[in-house]
C-alpha cells in the first residue's frame, strides 16, 4: 500500500470520537488527509510504537515520584504542623491519621469519575454533568479558588525559606545572618520577592519547562532523606537530653478523643486536609503507568504509605523535641506556628539546617509548578464549555499550554498574596485554613457528584457499592460537616491565628468573599453567556453502565 | 531532489513507484507567524517542484517530565485544537498543493520533525527561522537551531516574512554558496537537483571577506583572494553535470555580512549552503559563515548535510 493510502486509512481511524462533547470547537474541515499518532494519547491503538510506549508512560517509581512531588511533604508539613498543634496539641498524629480518611474516600470517587469522564475540567465538568450548570460552576470556582490560595501560600513559604537559606549562607561566611533573615518581616521586600517567584513559576508553567524524571527522582529522594534526618536528629536530641523541651511519646497522641472539643478536632482536620491534598494524582495516573494493571494501585498505596509514615515520624519527632510549650521553639508558641521548620531546623539539625531550607525550597518549587497546572486547566475547560469567556480556552500555539488561563491564575494569586500580606499578620496560617475550607467545598461537591452521576449503577457490583456509593458518600459527608462547622466556628474573631476584620474571623471573611464573589461572577456569566447555563454546551448525564 | 535517498517502504508496481517518487517535504508547523512562514515557503517549494507536502505539528509528550501529572482530558483538548489548526492551515493552502496533515508526539519539536522526515522519506524539512524574541529581535529559534546542528535531512529556514510571499512567486533562481575550501560537492549536487526540479537557473557565488591586518596592501589582498575565489567558482562550474549551466559571481566586502549585501537577490530566490567541517559525516551543522549569512539574507536558506565520507 502506498504511504498516501496509509495516511488516509489512518485518518479515518483517527477521527476523534469525542468531537460531540466539544460543541464550541469551530470545525474547519481539513482539505487533506490528517493523521495522528493517536496511540500516545488514547492508548487504544494496538499499533503503539515502541518509542511511544517508553517515552509516554511512567513506571512505578515514576508514579510515586510524581505523587510525592505533588504533595510536597516538606512544604506542607512546615505550613501545617504549627496550626494543627495550635488546635489539637499533642494529638497531632491522631489528627493527621484522621484527616487522611475523608481524602482517601473522596479520592476513590475521584478516580471513578476520572475514568468515566476524563476531562481537564475535573470537578467542574463532573459536577456539571451530575448536578447541572449552577453547582458545577461553583465546584469549578472552588477548585480554582483553592489552588490560587495555595499558590500564594506556597510562594509565601518559598520566600521565607529563600531568605533563611541566604541568611544561613551569609552566616556561614561570617556575615550578618540575622539581618538577612529579618528581611522577610519587611512586607515590601517580602511581597516583591514573592512576586518575582510567582513570575518565575508562571514563565516556567507557560513555557512548559519540566524537570526531567531523573532530576525529580533526586529532588524527591533528597526531600525524603532530609525529613528522615530531621526526625532522627530530633529523637537523638531527646535521647541525649539536649532537646528543647523533651516530651515523651505517648499512646494518647494517637487518640483523637483526648483533644477535648469537637470544634478543635474539626479545626485541626481542616488544616490536615491540606497535607494530603494532591495525593489523588497517583490514583488518576492509571492510563499511562506502564507494566501491569496493578501498577497504579501499587503506586498509590506506596505513595500514601510513604507520605503518612513520614508525616507521623516527623510530627512525632517535632513534638518530642519541642513539646507544645508556648515559649521559644515550643510548637505552642504562636510566633513560630505558621512556619515550623523555619524555626526548628536550626535547633534540631544544627549546621545541617541549610539542607532543610533546600528541601523545602525545592519541594515548594515542584509543587508550585504542578499546582499551577490545575487552575489553568480548569479555567481552560470552563472557557471551552462557555462557562467563562472563550479566551480562557486559548492554547498557546507554541508551548501547547493553557496560556491565557495560566497568566490569569498567576495574576490573581499575586494580587491575593499582596492583599493578604498587608491585611493579615499571619498570612500563611490564614491561607491554609481558608484553603482547608475550599478543599472541603469542592471535594465535597465532587464526592456527591460521583454518587449522583453513577446513581443507576451503584448496586451493579460489590465493587460499585464501595467505590461509587459508600466511599464518596461517607467522604463527602465528612467534608460537608467539616465545611459547615468551620464556617460557623471561623466567625469567631479568635479563630485560628486570631486575625479578624470588623470582629469577624478573617478565615470566615475570606471564605465568604471567595464564595460570594463566585456567585456574583456566575450570575454575570449567566447574563453574558447563557448557553452553558441552559445546558447547551455541557449537558447533564447519568452513567448507564 | 536534494537527497537521493529512497522512501523506506517502496513497492514495486508502477503506479505506486511513481507516487513514492514524488518528492516529499516536511513542514514543521505551529499556529503562529513562524509556522505560517514555514508553511508558505514549503508550499512555494512544493508548487515549484511538484513535491508532496507533509504538514507536521509536533506536540510534546506529556509524561516526559517528573513534576506535572498527565491529564488525558487536556491532551485530548490540545490534540483537537491542533487538528483544528492544521485544518485551518490546509484550507489556506488550497487544493492545488498535494498535502497531508499530521500530528506527531515527541520530546522536542526538532526531534519530532526529524522522526517525521524519516517516516515519510522526506527530502527536506522546512521550519520558520525566527522566533520573535521578547525584544522583537529576529534570531534563530531553538527549533531551527536544534535541527541545524543535528539533522541528517536538509533543512530550509523560512525567514520572518516568508508568509507574505505568494506561492505563485515560485523559485526564480537557486544560489549555491561555494566555500573557498574543497568539499562543496554536496551543495553543488543538491543545488543542481533542486534547480532541475524547479526549472530554475543556477548561480554559484563565493563570498570573500577581506579581513587582513592593517598595513597590508588592500588592493593586492583583494586581488589575490578574489582571484582565488574565482578559481574555485570556475572549478565548481566545471564540476557541474553536462547540460547544466550556471552563472558565477564573487562578492567582496569587509565581512561576510557586507559581501551578502553586495550581491543582488531575487524575491523568489533560494540559497543553499553546506555544513561546517565540524559536522559529523551525513549530518548537518551550520558553520559560522552560514550563521552570518543567515543574519543578512533576505531570502530563504537551505542547509545541506555534510556528505558521507
């Protein structure tokens, strides 16, 4: 057969079956045969080329590495340790274990939806399919808000550790380390540095410059090693009697009922959700992971086991070393709570503290990049389905990234951080709690969307009963309870870090501003672009098999 | 045309032999100005030589990095968008040029284009030379640069603005840049073939930069190097196959850039240059003279690989 005929045949075979789900695409009919190396995208073509297989897939270790680098344990722990201890004291390990449950349950539902309707809009698309345009729109808004909030938090932590690392280097060479470290406290220096970081991350995301897997293996390995070293060093200080406030490990640390108050547990949980956020990517990487069908499951299980083990070990090490006292580096001291490793690295690791700075910095950088992709892709999907201006659906013709959406997400994150830095004394703490609330909101909607979308197939098998009904329903319910409890509790001006506006807790105000502005924008879009809201671009559906 | 290489899968029946024998040109397309430049030049060469145009878009392999998880939904969106772009480009080309459109996946654009060229047994890869930098300066883009230092297929660089040149302009002349050293055979051979296919006259040029320490007799130096250049050109002309004629001209100036400016250029002209001696055999490597010419040339340039030793 001639090449030309082969092309034509390939073109017929490659006619996209998904075209119907993308009503907005203006289709110009090609004047010539069009071939696509579809194998690498769809994975359905049996003629998968060797090259495609090796370059387009991720092995077990690769999947674990991406999973861990998305969670970024060094970064999340430094942000979450303090605020969680502030709420639940020594029951920190218990809360970390407990916080994992709803995230795991919802992730199961997430995986079901992802394999039924793989779409870059994720929560937005799924919730629209299940519940219609209004709730779907708010689900997308929640996701975008959560990622934008975490972007500003990530950049904020990166700024603090950047100056810490610089001061450590300056101190090493006999310079005035304290003066450099104090620069972080200057809001203008802080905001300027943060904007530079966000600009850098935006450029990297826009141009799709990715670290190769090999480099990432080393970075993640290094991060884990530093965390383990931190835990070992902490316990070594305890054993040697050189700990700051040696606190013996007790079984009660694992008992959430010792916390005392339900509100405190809820507040602790809503912070701890954040440390597991991002883990679900290992569950949805199913299509690309090479090897047997069990690889993704294994990768997810191993990722989670590693992360939970590291969290518990480091959390216990930190508690045993520093205790929960309110002075010095005690974890109960409000002054150190919003960035624990920043203050603990020196006392625990001594001269090796610089490694902690590097670990947190590299982990925030990787997380900044993987996090950036998420709001950009959701914005793109919303633009694509006409829930937002068409511009958001623009794909950069040169880098094939959602260019416009990436830039918009970056600008919003930068503005958010700048405002927060001047409004709040405890930016990092407040943003993490707001983030917890947003996660509850959109993960909750996603979980219920799973149950509702699969409503006709729930009892088709025992597997469905668990993964499509029980897991997402229980997970979603827990998140819903957390969401409303947090919303009510956070009205108290003393909630969390104690930042407040007009006598209302800042976390509550932020949550409300984010959600209500979402409603406003939604009605504005309803007026400007009614097609989506009439279900013309993305209709409600229900799974039949 | 430029390369005597056969398409990998060649069958025996007469009709199909004719089909595979038609020249294939791979155009590295992107939906921006640089891609439009490449497509316009590719179409112009294809129209003039009755070649078959393979318009290729190369998308990145998503799982190549270790940071961002893959998203099949987004990949599908990009694929559909790219299909749309290709269809629009094809509509603009019209039906007169035999063409097919392709989407390929690779780690880099250059790598994907090279693989596509091998897949189709293409004789030429066309890319946009310039990637408008942030400062608006025209420079060799990373794609062109990668190809110019590794390709084993001739590479045509469409200068910025090629998209304004109509296909009907055709190829009015082929200019082969002959260096002063031996080893011009590859350029000569490729130029003859391209000239034949496009029914275009051939011109052999030699660029003679006069760059001597001050104090030397410039007149004399000028004379000797020009004489040498003319000798080389005449030798090259004698090496041309029977029945092929060519004009010769020598350009002098204080630098390569100035010599290029000293020559006259047709709007429909195409320049061929050889690879540097730094190239590994049968590969391409744009040398310093070539780079300097590229900066100054108002017309497209094709770089030919170094011949196999």
